[in-house]
């Protein structure tokens, strides 16, 4: 994929996520790893109105090369790329239900999303919650480096979801699946929900290996 095609894909997916209400205002940020560095959404930009030519380009060491000033969440994104070499894109949103789940005092910090449907097992896997840190703070990095080798999706405590994928499209799909499953989990609170049996989860994991 050419750099221009990646820029156009960032505009397309940013608009799509924003128009479907998956992150509001200037919240959320997206990065994509290139052969010669990274493309990242500018800080304080609305994902619905990105401009391809203003997207920030960074060198492989994270130095700003061109475009508008990058997202303040670079420590979050770089911690994922460091700990998860197969990651080619990282999507951070403030999507409503996943964010609500990140705020619940009784959510399981090791397993916030129970395996209730096959797609959450296939696309998202087990989701931990890391402790709250200030948006943009480098203090998030050790928490992410600790979890990212085993987890493609993480909830930032009292903040929202962050998901890595082997492509921009895969990371967006996983973020959407995480949001939809968080919605089911919240709506099902108090109901007697059946979880997938362990054998079904093992079969899904063997058939659709998460990257
Ligand atoms: O979601 C955000 C912070 O967590 C948005 O920050 P940026 O505007 O710097 O990308
Ligand atoms: Zn955020």
C-alpha cells in the first residue's frame, strides 16, 4: 500500500468511525506503521474531518517529520508497537460502552469482556483493564508493554478502548467488535447469560488465530 493510500484509508476509516458515533468531538486517535515510519492522526483533530495532507508523519524513532502536530497519545501507540511486533495499526476510541466498561468498579481487570459470542473471541480475545493514567502521559507505557504481547485489545481505566491489528482495517474491525460486545455485556447485566463453552473457545482460537 502506498503512503498516499494509507493516508486516504485513515481519512475514510476516521470519518466512518466518527459518523457512526464511535468517538465524539476530538477524542480518539489512530496510527499506522509504514516501512519508513508512522502516520498518526493530529492532536485535537476530529476523526470525522481528517485531511490526508495534514496527517502527521513520524520517523521510525518517533520524531515528527511532517504534517500537523501528532496525537499526544504517542506513548500509548509506541508501547503497542514495541511490545507487539505484528501490530501494524493502533486505534484508540472513546466509544460509549467500552468506555463505560473501563469505568465500572466491579469489572474484572484481567478479563473485562466475557466470551459470549464467537466474534469477540475471534477478533478481540481476552481484554484486560489497565489503571487510569492522564491522557497523553508516558505513565501508560509500562502498563501497555506488560499486556500487549498477549492482548490485542486493552481498556484504559476510566478512559476507553485501544486496539492493535495487523492492518488498519483489522484494528478498526476489532475496535468495532469490542464496542458491540461491551454493549451486549452492559445490556445483559443482571440477565442469566450463557458463556461459550471452553471447547468452543479453543476451537475458535485454533481456527481464527488472533494477530
Ligand atoms: O483521545 C484522546 C486522548 O486520549 C485525544 O487526544 P489527541 O487529540 O491528542 O489525539
Ligand atoms: Zn482518549
